[in-house]
C-alpha cells in the first residue's frame, strides 16, 4: 500500500481528496482541474483506511472517487 500522495500543494488552494488506484488517472484529474482554472491541493489515496485518515487530516473541500477501481466501501 503506497502512502497518500499530495499533488501540487498551494496555500489557499481548493483542497481535493481523490480516491484513485491509477496514478495516470490521478494526474489526468489534476491536469483537468488546472486547465479549468483551479489551484488545487490534491491528496490521492487508494484505500478506505487512507481515505478515512486523510478525510480528517486534509479536510477537503471536494472528494473525487473512482468508483470502478478504488478499494473504498
């Protein structure tokens, strides 16, 4: 199990918690947010345990979930 990955942390940025098991897909979502004009601090997790931990620690504004592959119930 890989630890949570933080993509592009920025002060005052939109806090995004992204549940994703594919690194390429996580990068594509980050890229789409940037292209859409969002400054985003994105934390990517793969498991329910990581999700729960980061939900408290990261206090996201938005949660993005890959429902087809991530291991979160």
